[in-house]
């Protein structure tokens, strides 16, 4: 989703450049080398260590396509408050790591967004208060405990009073993202993400490629129709679930 420049200080570009330069144009989370100002895409690929080059490519159907956007360096606000540009609140992250961080903080981002639009105060949500200005809050479970993940409960207002005690109409709900953690015996367990949706024809559960995680997260935050989100998730996949195939007419 495009950033709202009105929320950032006037010198944000200079400040972000300084943060990236101090990080030596590498992600401070995964160490990924990233594209520098004015550097050609081909030059970036040539200087990448061999260990990073496989992530450059994505196979879509029978086509192998480059994904240089995975090597773009960004600057994240750790508290998701664009006005807070204290150096301890800023971190240089590659696009995939930034997307993963935002996903885990989705509940906080939703609250801050509502606060900016005058719908509620952060303290009201943190204290569990229910404002008369909002419809009843429904809690969405972001992570399935059966998969070994942690429970993250996110309050989200429904559209209207008559829908207070149920999800939005089928075909219009955005669904949610489930995080699954595997290989817990390892020092750094693997993490994968799945798009979930209770459709009229059954539960949808589709694996989300890392390259699409940020985009899918943005669509859900924007409360786009679930079928629109599902099409993005399955685009280019050789195999989809039976429910997804039926819904999309594949």
C-alpha cells in the first residue's frame, strides 16, 4: 500500500537514506544485500553472493521470472508511528522482512489507523473500552493454535449493526492470515503463511509465497473481497485446494 507522505517529516527521504547507508545497504534482519541508489538491476544481480541468487527468481507456471523487488531496502518504524523518527525507532529492513514485521504487528497498525481517522483512541482499545461510536467489536484469530503458533487476537469493527454477531456476507469478508511454525527443534524454526477464509463452500487454506505476503497483507488490511485476495494468492500456483478451484472456476 502506498505510504501517506503527510504523516512523515519533511526530511524523511534524507533520514531514510542515512539509515540505509549506515546499514551498508543490507537488511539488518536477514543480512540481504540490497539495491543501492542508481544501481542497475543487472549490476545488483551480478554482485549478489551465490547464496542469495536463488531468491532472485520465482517460477510462475513454466516461466522463470526475476524478482528484484525482493532486494529493495526500506526503513521501518518499529512502533508504526510515522511521526516518531527517533533513531531507536527506525530500522533498515528488506522488503520481505518489512512485510513480515508488519504482518506480525497488524493488530497495532489497525488500531493506529483507526485512531488517525478519529474513530478511537489507542488507550481505549488497550484498556478494553468499547466506544459508542463503533459497532460491536469482533475478535479475529490470526494464528491457529493447532499449528503450534501463538494466539494473536485482533479487534475489528464490523460494517453495520445487523452484522455485529457474524462475519460480513460471504464473498465480501477479507479472510485472515495464519502463521505456521515448523522445525521447532531448530535454533531458527521455519515460518510459513497461509491465507484462510470461511467461504460458502468450505474453509479455504492456501499457502502464500513470500513474494506475495506483503501484497496479501495489504489487501486484507484494505478489507478487499476475499475472492480478490484469493486470486492474488493462487496466481501462478500449479496446484490449489479443491475449495479454491471451485470458487475460482478452475
